[in-house]
């Protein structure tokens, strides 16, 4: 019965949490601007509306454009299952390899870029070019943060790295600074991966500020619904990974009950979403030439993580 409840809770989180994060960000930003904002359930209503609408597809689009939304959603669903972004994620032996997870994220990005180019839109090509450039700068930070934790745990399996077993990860248990650095580096990398402020402004369609939004401008109807939900799920997974690092930096969490860990997992993801909303309310979008300087912070944190990990080992 406990196992059934465990999987039911996980499935409910995967379905309900991603749109809720977008609602939290939008509502918080509206409050900062002295606005009431849209209803909290608006992201759910939008997804349902997109599913009921027809599609408009470019005449030059091929099967790549039509299939990308499904491929991305399937990829993100697989990542949600094999990545330990929640304390109650399914534990699949040898399925949570660091490099497999990184390459699955890259696979989703690859098809998104192909679909943007396949539609024949100028804006699509513009956004795809910027997406590849930003990804090239941000991916080393993600890989090094995760690899530094794996280096100390002597494994590339993230399920073992993020386990709360003191006997299994005794070295990591005594390294809260390493966890904090890794979590901070992953959070900054997540902002870049998700094209949030100050990297990109998701609320505008001006050509000088568009990265992710430019690539999905040609999507509509069911295609847009699947694309948007896949992006929401990607946000939840990335924030969940960062949040798990921050929770592991708290020694008491290692000996807490399963219920406390589960609630803390949801709570820290919501907290990071609120942090993004606050950042987007007080920061302005950086100029394109300033982006490498911002991304350098996450890479610097990841390098520091790796140096600490090598020293511990």
C-alpha cells in the first residue's frame, strides 16, 4: 500500500507541480507590479485550451516539426522518472547516470532547435542560434556540478549520489559547503537552460530578447500544449535537482522521515520558483554580450565544486 501511495504521489506531482510553478512565478511578479494577475489556475486552463484548438503548420515543415513536441514530452517524462529531483522519485538501478541525464536534456534541445529551423521562420532560426550558443556556455556548469558530487560518492549514478543513506554517502554527508555550491551552480545553470531573466524575458516577443519563445512561435494547438508542458516539466526537474542539493546541505534532512523529505522536496522547488519570480521582478535583461559574464558565475561555482571534490577524494 505504501508503495502504491508512493507512485501515486509521484505521478500527481509530475502532472500538477510544473504548471503550478509557472502560476507561482506569474502571480508573484504581478504582486511586485501592484497587479492582481491572472488566476492561479490559468496555466492549467491554457493547456486545456491549447489541446482543444486546431493547428496552423508551415507549408515547409516536415515530420521533424510535428514530432518534436511528442519527442520532447517523452524525453522529459523519462527524465522525470530516472532523475532524483524528488526524494520520492522512483529508484531505478543504473538508470540515473549523470551523463545519460545530461545527454537526454541535450536531445530535447536538439529537436527543439531542429523544429525551429524546420518551420522556416526567421525568428525560429534566430532563437535556435541563440539557444545553441547559450547551451554551449551553460552545459559545462551542469556537468561539473553533478560530476563533482559523483566524484566524492565514487559513482555516476545520481540515485546513489542523492540518496539519504549516511552509510552509503558518508563523505557527502560531511560536506554541506559542497552541496550548497553545487545547488547554487545548478540553480544559475537552470535559469540559463530555461531562458529566464536576466538571460531572456519570457513575457515579451521582441526579437532582441527572444530565445526559447522564438523557437516555439510556430507551434499552435495540441503541438503548443505538449511543448509548453514539456518546458514546465523541465523547469520542475532542474529546480528539483538544485533543491535536492540544498536539502542535502542540511544534516537533519538525512535522518528525517520520508514524509518530511517529500514535503521539503516540494517546498524547496516552490521556494526556488519564488526566487526566480523575485529575480525577474528586480533584475533587467542583460545585453547579449553580457550573458557570458553571468553564465561564468555558474561555471565558476562548478569549478570550485570540482576542486573541493578532488580535494576530498
